[in-house]
C-alpha cells in the first residue's frame, strides 16, 4: 500500500498571499499524533507487571496460582507487543512526515490541484459553529508527473472567511524530486484567487458561475488541442446516471487548471473510499478505491461503469 499524503491546507487572507514564498514560520504545523496509538501500550503493561510479580512471589509465599493467571498474562503480553508495535510504526511515520516537511521547505515544486468538499448539498458551504467557525473536510486531487494523487484534508474556516467549494482550484507545493505520491503537500486557497483562475480558464462564464461540462479545457500535455468531446459526454452521462443510482453517491467535478477534463467521483454513501473516473491520453480510465495507476474502463456504457465502480467499492 502506498504511503499516505498529509495535506497542510492554508486559507490565504488575499489573492497575493497564495503565492507568497515558503518559510518555516508560514508553513502550517503538522497535526499532533493520536494519543491512544502512542500510549495505549501502557494500559496492559501495568497489569502484566503485577501478574508477573505475583507469579514470581506466589510459590515462596504460599499463594494460590490459578491456571487462569498464566492465560491472562499471555493475552496481556501479546496485547503489549501489538500496541508497542503500533507505537513504533507511528513514530517511524511521524519521522518520515517531519522529514518530508523539511524537504518541502528546502526545495518545492509548484503545482495546481482541485478540491472535492464533502457536504450534503455538494456546495462546500461551511456550517457555522458557536464560535462562527466551521470544519470542512474533503479530498485534494492533483498530479505528480501525470500520476493522479488524491489525499484527504480538513480545514477550519474562520467566521467571515469564504471556504472552498467542490471543484475550486488550489495552489500547492510538494518536495522537489518526488516520485509517486508525496508524503507532505502544502495547499493554499483563497476564494477570489480561485474565481480569477476559473474565469481565466473560461472567460465567457458569468461571475460566480461554475464551468460547464459542455466546455472541457485543453489536454494534459499543455497544448491548445481540446480533449475528445465524446469522452466528455460519456463522463457527463455517467454523472447523470449516478445521480439517480440508488446505492452510489456521485460527484461530478468540472475541469480545472490541473485537471483539464471532467472527473466523476463514485462512492458508497457514508464512505470515504471512492472510484475516480476521468479521461487520460484520449481514453476513459478509472482509479480504484485502493489507488494505483489509471486503468482503462473498456466500456462507454454509463450503467456498466456504475456497476464496475460498485463492485470495486464493495470488494473486501
């Protein structure tokens, strides 16, 4: 399984703040590690020590030594070993994450990605908390050397700040020389910056309107050649069919500066695992819920695509 990607998502105060240089004081800190993974081993360690001491003292003191004591002690020692291994792996992952953050500060590659915001209405509008702030979560989608990467993110949107919407572009940086999935990514978002970029991509759209599926952008190779309209029509048809599917939650994301075609994100309701369908090198491909490289679909029938996605999502 590939390594996870930590997304450090920052909400800039103004459009100019999106492109400001990376500095140690401006880079968001890494999230603290989950406490139970680091200290849960202590819980079974205490009774294990007590039972070991009892086992050693029982013969000389004439105390009874039930067979159950040995069984319980064995289970506790196994539990200590498992939880200690979890702590060790967590420490190793924290070290890799810290080194990746340092590498990001030392030398970074600039790219553009897009956001998929999890919300019932699909609008990405934050629900206010008592302090006026809101917590948004979703997935960041981008490409490293034409290798698609998706990573979950969470961000706190302060009161009075415009939060991200699904399909909005985001500026991002990852360590230079990354091959495959980067360990740490810095992403910066600002609503006016995103609107300006979307307007530049689709000059004819009205202010506040989203790009429409009828006008796909240019190909991923950076040329001005338009992507195949037939594939875009199929993607749009998959999105329409998915909206009526009784067992799948479907989200259609319009083209961005980083992804020049429609994308269809297929999930089981309430699940974070998804199948991503998009166009790559002139053919329709998908990435399964466990990641990996794009795989050709082999069919243009929306119903068959939805059936395939459901089988992948329900596979053990």
